[in-house]
C-alpha cells in the first residue's frame, strides 16, 4: 500500500491530538481518583456537558477563545498545549522511525512496523501523562505503569512472529531474550511472585508500612467528615495492592507540608532493609535459574532448544527481563541513595515507571535513559535551588524525556557503548 507521506502524517497527528485530549482527562482525574469515563466531559465551573463540537482537540479551544460556551469560565491553555504536544510526539516518532530510519532493522510501517509504533506511542502517551501528574502532584500513578506492562507482555508474545525481522536482530527493536537473560528473567519472575506472596501473607512487611497505615487511617477519617459525591474510585491502584504500590509521594512537595499526620519516626535503614528483603528472593532465584539453565548440561541445551522453538517465550521473557532491569536499576539506586543520605531518595513510582519502559522497549533503553536523566535534570535542579532553595525535584519528567530520546537515538548510543565495552 502506498499512501503519500502527508496523508499518513495528518492521520497520525489527528490520532495524536485525540489521544492528547484523553490524556488531559487522565491527568486531571487519575490523581483525584475519579473515573476516567464517567461523567463525560463537562465544565468544572457550571457543570454543563461539553458538546462534541466544543471538544474537538486543539481547534475547539481557539474557536471558543478558551472559554466555556455556557458560563464563560476560562479553560486552561494547558489543554490545547497537551493535545498539540501529543500530536507532535506521534508524528515525530513516525518521522524518526519510518522516514529517517533511525532504528534498524525497522520493517516498513504498513508491513509490520506499525505494530512496534503502536506499542511505542502507547508508552509515550503514558510517559507524558506520568510527567504531567508527577510535575503537579509529585506522584506517579502506578495504574499507568501497569497498563503499559500489560500491553508490553501481550505484544511481546506476538512481535517475534509478526515482525519481519531475523530472530538475532529482534532485540534491537523489541524485548527478546537470549538463553542467559531468559533464565535470569524466569528466575526473577518466580522470585517476585514469592516476595509478593510473602507480603500478602504478612511474613514480609512492605517498607513504610506504618506510614501508609497512618495515611489510610487519616484519609478514612477525612472521608467520614465530609460526604462527597465523588465518582467511583479507580480500583486498579487501590490500597490493597501488595508492596508499596500505592502512589508513593516521590518526594513530598517542599511547598506543601504533609497534612497533619501522626508523627511516626522514620527509620530509613529499617525501611531499606525491608526493601532488600523483598528483593532478595528475586535476586537469588534469578541467579539460581541462570546457573541451572545455562550450564553445559542436557538441561542447558534443552533450555536453548526450547527458546529457539518457542519464540513467544523468548519475547515474553525478554519483556520480563526489561521490566526487572529497568525497575532494578532505579531500585538499587534508591536503596543506596537512601542509605547514604539518610532519607528517601527516588520514589517507588520511578521504579515502576522504568520497569514499564523496560518491559516495552527491552532492557537497554531504561538503563541508558536512567543515566541520561540526571544530566537533563541538572539545569532544572540548579534553578530550583537558586530560586526556591529547594533541593527536591520530581524525577519522572526527566526519566520520561530521556526515554523519548533513547527511543529515537537507541542505535547510535548502543553502538557507541558497544565499541567501548567490546574493543575490536
Ligand atoms: Zn461552564
């Protein structure tokens, strides 16, 4: 099929600004624990529903001069800006992948390249939403990360079959594990299941357990005080989820002191020890599986043959490996940083975010992005230090921006490090 480039770009731009319109809803409602579908778009000032023609991305805002048709209340300029930005991200990714051929060996868009594009724009959309929420509320909603991980697990099963790419080149574009990383990923997944079970059985305690309990108690108290006609809360990231999956305040905003919570002495060493205990089964089983499955025995050769025959398993385990490495790099840094500085460094939201990036893109991308992000954050951090005398910044936006750059410039970066690490 041959379509003029311009037609494709216009279509993808329209898709992008419509997605951006939905992201505006996500960014407003998700941190407020409101439903994403009900009620439909309405003016927050007069409550009147917004007609479809007043809800056309980007254009309607300018058409209405940024005001509600009924009551004249001003709508933030942020709405059309986010829509425009999403549209630009969608066409930039297409331009980079299929027009400039930045990623090799990328199949043609209409052959099977669109399958990769689909996963990557889903990730970009989630990263943009996480960025906007993190910048405003200092949290990263874990449901966003879980959606991406779920989609990545699903896609990774089919990519090895659907993509017109030789098996030994797949890792350049999508998660695809060799025998060693597949064994590590399998063991790690088993360890993660065991750790989550131990938390569920209350044998292990999640870190900041007491703090979270106190928060829940305080919140319940507040709820009893005022009867809210709040819409259904999001269930996916409810308090019952294991480990500290509740939206962790990455770093409490310095301008807003936490609401009158009961004083609980924070023992950062104890909390980090709990997190190390959680990670221990994952590490031990990963190394154990690697030892068993990649040995020069019949088991080792059976494992190799299994992965060659069952490409879906290589894809799936590549996705799991990316998840573990992406999350692991941030988590290890968090534990070391917290122990070194005596206070929580990097949120568990950041851990989940990079785990999701690794699940969708494979293990190399989150590692590169993680080491790129500090350089991007540096200028911002210095400005904040000078202007607000604040040493804390939300880190999600910089991880997200770095990830976008890695998506585009993955190949030259990997090549560069390959030259350094594997001298000719
Ligand atoms: Zn209104």
